[in-house]
């Protein structure tokens, strides 16, 4: 462990644009305003803290006890002085409040003509829908630079919160309700998006990347994203699914055979194909497969497990999986099923993904 | 014990039992009033909430009577009454700020997005 | 005029509250406020050890970005237990229930609190609360965070099984706190002896009085809220769960309506202690007594109006956010008044840099940072960036741990000779205080930086860029832990091997320094006389006793 710490300390070379001592790089229009308020308060605090500490240290040196019997006759009160240090901070905090409030109103009031993205938080991944293009992204969000973007957010389960530190924006994501935030990115680049309202086991892994790309590339990128699986042949679907869809499953379903919140995907198709799955109800999957049964084909069972996961819960698990009804297109579900069938070709023995989205092997 | 003021101790202030019985009857009568009010449909006079308003009004009157007589506030030192009213104001403050907020964000609530309720209703329909 | 010698004869050292009656039962069922205070002190320090172990687990886990020690679930449990134990079992009862119980009646000149049986009951409730917390650990654990936010805490499928026992534990501890508060309010109102007017009370009593008001007014709200949560989790009633038409933000209103004032339950009595420490150890009349006294009450009152500042990004409406931000700033004023008045008290004092005073000065330094960083959090637009980040973690540790707990530990050192009748080793005391002070600042100042640079709170794993900060923070926490271990050792050592404490080792002027150390069973053999508790000119050093006596020529107060 010590080696890892030392190694990371040494290799921790700061990136070129590293922000200030206190704040990360600023990459949105509102960041400037917030940084100004932050710096304003900073200097007020430096001043008052210096006054407090200098006075304290000076008095402690100058008036230290020289004999146990010193009697002191300093003033016991001074109303004028006390009123001064009551009223002066009062005026200062009124200034800070006003600056903060005006900045806040700018932060909350989205300008006209925002590019809108629908955000869904779900344990423990982020889904971004681009209604304008009919495209869906998971774990990554692509937005144009220099254009206001508004995120309209809701949650499928518990509270989450979107925080993009470089943009200085944050808003809780609440089930049964829409909340929103807006930003206008000023620099092309990749930015970290965190979940920052505690949401259970993998809270710290509920992350996403915000890709800010030039405006002229944006439309083309989104159109491609929206339709990429539409024209794919059946053979191309598994590579697409493991790279584009699996990141919604990763926090619960492993690829290396270890069980997480849900069963591992490793060997899943082999188990399902022969019905070798037992449910908490005591039923076995084998009794539901075959002619004149509920599912008939194993593919239908997998489809049902994605759309209606609470129907059958595999023994040894809690059944915490949310439904993906309405979030996956029919062809995407097919892609998932194809992925299960060809998982051996997509991953190595340690559960690492070995193909890119276009089917080429990873480095 | 070194009390600063021994004169104010009023524990054991006797209230005649007849008086308390009368108060009790009054409370029962007011309960009857609430029940009576609940039987009217105020939609006819276009004030649908009238029933609730009247029920709350009667309940407030009853609570005041209980506080004044059963809890002896009527004969206690004014300071105790001051504390009592103070704590009511305090509750009002708490409720009003919290409600101001919930009312402000009502438009953001997604109507009908209550999956647990929907599921329960479906189940109910199935069983019928 | 009563001379010192006469008083010495009256108070026989052989009979004191520690040896008045014997046997474990005479402690567990005692009605004596001093013994109850001591039992609280021992239990709270043990709970502090428990919470501290979890804190160290968290810090060592965070040495590497992927987490060095625990699984995600274990980490979530660790920070929940750390938070819940430290808040409900340690800091909230620390000063009022432990030190307050011991000191308050003696300082006031009373023989006991107003309701001794209720006092004992509140200690037993504390034990019951602890038992429920342990049960919750045994029945699946809790991973909701100490805030029990809905709907996560209601969802049986995702949160762990120990939520209900933990909620019941917090509920029971709430009653323990209410009873203590009620006891203190009545004691201060009714049991003041002749001469002890409101404005002659030592400032520690003003602090505990203000605290008691909050305890009595705010704690019932958390009680109701926790009950609603228990009912909702058990029977699925839709109060806070949006899936049932409930409102999770309403839960946050209910929760913070108590939990914000609870911060003042923690800090106000510690401020009271610091007022005593600064005045007594610089032998100087406290500066601006009335401003400090009134500011305690002002903080208690304003404290009720600012809970919404925990919810600036929670989906609280803009209008209400602005209202709460504005009111929040008003709390900074009385806090600032206190700091300036303490500084003015040092001016022209006779400052002894002994252990309690070092803790007092540490308090001013740390509270300075904790209070000033509150400005960033109260300001609307900066808080949007800082909320739920390590900046907030650092801010509230500076206030709750660095200020409230440092004040508590300073108070323990201040009254230790009085409580145990023994002196601790002064050199080790100063050394440990410096370790705690340095360790604390190293631990938490780095957390300000990583927080404002983008490190979210409650993360079991994190981005590699924050590792340097986390490593420094963990080193700091180790230094601090070492300081606490040393403190525990020399304090325990003093109980068995320490020098006998004089009646008045520091030259304190309030009434507890007029009775022997440790105090007799009934506190005062005769009714003490009340004077100006910050007039140190009547005291004179007694080399033989290593303590202070009345100046022979001083006119006795009250005459």
C-alpha cells in the first residue's frame, strides 16, 4: 500500500490548467461570478483571521503571567467599541449577502433558448437524453461549447445530485419531481460530473464525464449517436452493447464472475439457456422455458428481466434492480441479448472489455 | 432548598369538581358540533373547505379551554402562559416557513408520478 | 467576614462526593448531580473512543483512491456510525450533560439540580440510546448517513436493516437531551441562592441556559420526525416517500429544523466554557459580560430561523433560499461579538499558558476559521459550488469537533482538579494540546482545499488528483489521535498517582472554587456568598498549597 501512495504522490503531476489554490479550473460563464464572490469572502476572511490571531498572539506574549499574584485592571467593557464590532461586521455581511444573492439569481435563471437535456439519476448511473436528436447517453454527456445548456433532471429511485465542479453548478435530483440547472461551457474539454447526494452503496462510483465539443461538430456527433445502432447488423450489436449500454449495468453486474448487487453477467447466457436459475419464489427457470410455457425462448426471459426485473428475483439477491421500461429501444434490448450470447468474445478472463465499439480489439 | 421566591408556589390549586365536569360537558358538546358540521356539504355555497375551517376553529376553541382550565393556565403565573403562547408562535414559524417552501416548488412536482401508489391500485384492480 | 482558615475547618477533606457512599449501586442509582455528571463523562468519553475508531478507519481507508481498507458498504456504514455516534452520543450531551451536570449546580450555589430523579433517568436514557445503536449495528447496520435522508432510509431494499433501531436510539437520546435541558432551565430559574442575580451568573451558565432552551424547543421536532420515519418505513405510509406521493424535501425541513439548532446545542455551552477559561486563566474581568451573555441568547434564537441553509441545492425554492441566506448571516454577528470580547479580555490580562488556557486559545483560533468559513457556506452562489463537498465536511468539523469538542476537553482540564481532586501532569497536558491542535488543523484544513477543488463528501473512492490531500489529512488525524491517547493516559494516571489538588488551583472566582476539591456530598457545608465572579483581585497565591486563597484584607463579597 505504501508503494502505491508514494507512487501516486510522485506521479501526481498537476495538469496545465489547474485552477487556483482554492478552486479548480473554471469552464463556464457562471464560474467567473462565483469565483469573484469566493475571492471577495476570502480576502475578508484573511483580514479578520489575521486580526484575531495577531491580537491573540501579541496579547499572550505581552501580558503573560509573570507572578501568580498579578492583578489586572483592564477595562471591563466599552460600549462604543462593542457596538463598533457589532455593526461593522453587520454591514459587511449585508454586502456579502447581496453579492451572493445576485450571483445566485443569475445561476438559477436560465436564459432563453437553452439546449435542453433530460437527465435521469438511477442507482448508480446517469442517463442523458437529447430530445432534439433522440439520442441517449449513459455515463457521459456531450454538450456544445458557448451555448447555454439546461439540464432537466429527475430520479428513478432515491435522491442524487449533479455537481460539475469546473462549471460551479450543483442541483439535487429528486424522484417524482423535476429540478433543473443550466450552464454555458466556455472551453472545449472533458469535465468531471459527480453525484454528490448520498445514494447508497456505489454512490462514489456514480460519475459521468461531460464532453464539451465545438458547436460545428455538435450536430453531426449527436445525429451519429442517435442512430448508430439503427443500421447495425446483428453481428455488430454485441460490441455496441458492451461499450454503450453495459455502463448502466456495471455497478451491479460484473463481467468477471464475482457477484455484486446483482448476479454476474459472466456465463449468464449459459445458465439461462438451460434454465439453470433458481428464484426466491422457489421456482426454477427451467420450468418456464420450452414449449407452451410462460417464456418459451430464453431470450424472452432476459427481455422480461430488463423491462420488469421485480417479476423474478434470483436466489441470493435482493431484487434492487430498477425497470428499464421506456429507456431502451427494442433494438437496444436485442443488442443486450446478443451481448450476453457473445460475452466470451468481448471480454477476457478477468472481465476486462476487449473490443471497441466498432468491433476492433482494444489496446 | 434556597428558592428566591417562595410565595408563588401554587401547586394544589383546588378547582371544584362540578366546574371541571361542566368544562368536560362543554368539550363533549363541541365534539358533537364538529361531527354535526362534517355532515354538511359546503360545495353548495362554493366554499368547499368550509368544513375543515369550522372543524379547526372548534378544535382551537377546545384546545384553549383544555389549556386554560384542565391545565390550570387560567390560575397560573402569567409567565407560564407567556411560555405557552411563545411555543405556539414557534410552531407557527416552523410550519409557515416549511409550507411556504413546499408551496413554492409545487409546480415542479410531476403529477401522477407515484409508482408505489400506481402499483397498489393495479393490484387492487386485479384482485377485483 | 469569613476568613479562609475558618472555611478550611468547616470543610473536611475526608468526606467528599466520591467516597460518601460506596458500591456500584450507589453510583448507578445515585441522585447526586456530581456523580451523574461523572458517569456521563466516562460514558461519553468511551463513546468518543468508539466514534474516533470509526473516524480513523475512514481516514485510513481514504489513503488510496480505490479505498484501502473497506468495501463500499462497509465504508458507508463507517461514516454513518461515526457521524451518528459523534453527534447523538458524544457532542450533543458532552458539555451540558457531563460538565454541565457536574458544574452547573455548584457554580449556581445550589445543592443539586431541580429534579435529581429526572437527571438520573436522562442518564439511563442515554445508556438505552447507546444500546439501541449497538442493536442497530448487530441487526444489519446502518448506511443512511446520520441524516437519514428519505427516500433512501425508507427503502428497505437498498438501505441496511439496522435503520429502525438506530432511529429509535436517536429518538431516545432526544428525550435524554430534553430532560437535561428542562432540568437546567428550572434549576437556573428556581434554585439561584440569594445574591445570585441573572447578571452575576458566570457566563458558562448563560451558555448552558441558552442551550437548554434549544434542547427543550427543538428536540421534540426531531422526535416527531424520527417517529414519522419509523412509521413510514414499517407500514409504508406516504409522508416522505415520493413513490407514495410524499415529499423528501419536507423531511429535510423537519430534520434540519432540529439539527441546525443542534449545532448550537453543541457550540453554545463550549463557548460558555471558553468564556470561563479565558477569564480565569488570564485573571482578568471578562470584557463585555452583557454582550457575551445576550449573544448566547441571540444565537439560540437566530439558530431556529436558519435551518434552510442546509438545503440551498436540495430543491428548496429560490424565494426561501434567499430568506434563509439572509437570516443565516445574522448568526455571524453574535459569534463575532464573542470572539472580539474574548480577545479584549486577554488585553492587559495576566495570561497563564497552562493546558486549559491553551485549549481556550485553540478554540479561538479554530472557531475563527470555522466561523469565517461559514460565510462561504451562507452565501448563496458560493454554497451552490461548495455544498455536499469536503469544504462542508471541513467547515462543520472545525465548528463541531475543533470548537465544541476542544472546548469540552478544555473544560475537562479546567475542572479536572475539582472533579477528581487530583492534578494532572501539566507538561504532558500542554504537549498533548499542541499535538491535538496541530493534528486537527492538518487534518481538516486540507479538506477545505480538496472540497472547494471538487471532492464530494461521503465518497468511498475518489479521483486520483485528490490523493495528496487525503494522505496529508490522514497524517494529521494520526497526530491528533496520538494527542488524544496521551491525554487519556496522563488523565488516568493522575487519578491514581496525581498530586492532590488544592481548593482553587487556577484562581477561579466562581462558586465551585469555594468548595473543596473534590466537592463534599452536599456541595456547600454552608451557603456560599455570591460576588462578582470575574473579580480576581480578591485572590492571593498560596505557595504552600499551590493554589489561591482569599486575600486577607479583601472585603468579602455579599457584605
